[in-house]
């Protein structure tokens, strides 16, 4: 696990964008695992800008999203399918047939989840998986106590996550679905490279537990301690509870010269 602490969320987003841009250019047919929510928006905006100025091409890229609400149509403004189109896909030249998002209105959810797993494998597996982190340490919608070996499946959201996500439903908690389809922790861990972004004081405890706490299903993100290539990018506020903050900064600032470019953070498998 590499911990990168930068002054602001803007700087953290720029670092993540730097990695994504380099890896897309190096491997035009890269398989990306994508996330939703407010955290990745600056990253997507940066990638869009580079597509607009002609320096980035998504025509061969394939993407898989982490999750979707159960019972919500892809055209619903709070759906993650709608989010991805409005905030990313509609602004780049990725082919719609190469973008995959769990279908929240699937008639047979268990079969749909199995098919999603098979599709990821058939495409060759995810090269870079982007993650945010919940205030309770969840990744994707793998809530605390989720199996660390779990696969894509239906999950019931915690009250905390429902409250956190009410802002996407005009603040109406009763309108937030109680169930989602999410990639499992085991699915996420099969990605060649995982990049987790955590910004703001409200993520500080979750970041501390993820990096310095015990490996436990109570903090799903803590499983990243065992990933061969996990990069945790945080701002100063999110890093504020880390006991070894100065150490992480020292390590990052004193890397060998050959480890200082984005190429060192591209998937190694």
C-alpha cells in the first residue's frame, strides 16, 4: 500500500488524474473500474479536458462501474448510470457498448450479478479500479461486516449510508433505495491496481482505520492493506488522524527517481 498525502483535494485529484492519463495513453484498450459520488468528479473533469484538447482518446477503453441502486431506472437522475453519462461518458468518445454498469431493474438479480462477474473476467479483468471511501470505511457498497471474499451481489444499505446519500435524492431519506447491486470486495481485490481517494475531515477516521487499523470486515477498506498494488491518495484533512503521517510524507518525498513518475503507478501485472 502506498499512501500519498497532498495538501488539498484538488492536488489529490490531479495526482489521480495524472496516473489515469498516463496509463490510458500507455494502454489504449485499458479496462477501467469507475466510481460515482462527489469524490471522483474533479478527476473526471480533468480527463474530459484532456479529451477535449485532443490529448486523450477513449475509443478503445472499456469501463465497469462499481454499483447501482436496485429498482432505479438508468434514466432516473439519481441512478449511477445517469450520473456517469452526465458527468463523464457524454463528454468523451468512449463507446456506449464498452461501458458496463449493474442494471438496477434486473428481474433476476442473482443471475445478473453472476453475469456481471463473468463479463469482467471475459474482458480480461479490471486494470485500474477507482474507489471512494464511506465515512464507515465501506468501498463500493460493501458495508461494514461484508465478507472480504464477497462477489458482485445485492446488499442492504446501512442507515448511515442512506443518510449520506440522501443529498442525491433532494435530501429525502425515504426516497433513497435500501438495496444496491455492488461489486464484491473479492471482485475489487482482483483488480490489478486500486486507487482509493479520500478527502475531507469527515473521512479522517475511515482513512486511519483503513491504513493503520487492523484488517477487519468492520472496515471493508482495510482489505487494501493486502493488495499488491493499492494507492491511497488523501488530502491533509483526511490524513489528520494518521499516527504515522510524517512517515508517509517522508517515504513519498524520498522515493528513488525511477519511482517518481506516473508510469510506476500503472498496473504491473
